[in-house]
C-alpha cells in the first residue's frame, strides 16, 4: 500500500487563462518524528529530478474531521503533456532509492483521487503562493448547472485576496459520493480565519452576497461532503 502513494503522483495546473489541467492526490500518514525527514527527502529529490513542466507540492493536513485524519499529501502539478511524461513508467536507481527511503518513513496510506481541473479564479493564480488552503469535497447533483452558475458568480464578483480552484473528481471517489473538489487559497492564516467578507470593503461584501445568493439558487443542488485546511510545506 505504501508504494502506491508515490509510484503514481499528483498532477495539476492552476491557471485563470482556460488552460486544461488534470490532478491526482495521494494522502498518507507520517509519524511526527519522521515528518522532517520525509519533507527533506522529497525536497532533495525533486530539486534535482523534477519532470519538466511539473510543480511538486507537499502539504500538511492541518484541520480535519476524525474520519479524514491523514497527515500529509504529496502533489505534482502540470499540463496534460507533463502528466503523460510523469506517468510514462520510466524509472531508474535514483527513483527506486527515493521510493524505498520515503516508504520506510510512511506509516500508512489513506486515499488517492484523480480528476480534471475546471476553473481557477484569483490574482496571480498561476504564479502566486497561497500556503493556507481550505479544501471542500462537494456532491453536485447537476454538473452543467453548477459550472454555469459558478462561472456567472465569478463574472459578477472577482476577488484578488483569495485563489479559488474547482476540479471534478473522476476516480477515487469515497462512498459519500463526492463529485468535485474546491481549493480556497489564502496568503496567511489571518486571512483564512477572517473569511471572505472580512477581507473585502463593504461595497464588495454586498456584491458578493448578492452573487452568492443567485449562485445558491441556480446551481442545481450542491452539498459539502468533507472539508478541511491544509498547509503548504514545500513547492518545487
């Protein structure tokens, strides 16, 4: 089970320009005494052996419910072309050694999912750093209505204080039936704790609330399956 975490990797691209992107997540648990060692192994390896066009991310699962209790996620981001190269199956002794060392420090695997990106909104969404990230797993009843309503919402309300990424889940769904994942990225914990309205001037707060009310009434039916907050520990 442990090797499954790292043999296949997370790939996603974040872009507001309509660029197609795909993603996978691999979530696992590391004992506290091994966290620093795992982070260093990941950092050292991917600084030297990163696939062209791929960004590597490593997260701590900081706030979560008791059934969502993995400790970390490893992530790779890139285009479909980069994803194909990453999954080409080419391996070498350096990669095998990296896997062996990391797997020795991982206590257990938790879950893995794969999907496709739909949209991203926010200033500097492609190149900015958003280390504090709320994540929400959604169960969407009508995908077309949901995506259309969401696009209309963001056309009426644009934020430069938060990154928001939407993706569909194509594989690895839990029995709860989640269909989509939303990432809300913030620059610090203060912003994440304050919430969206606290970060906006009064006139934008009212505009956001009106746009959200319309979205809620026209999205075809959406429920939150799971939520949490993760911290970006490294990006390469």
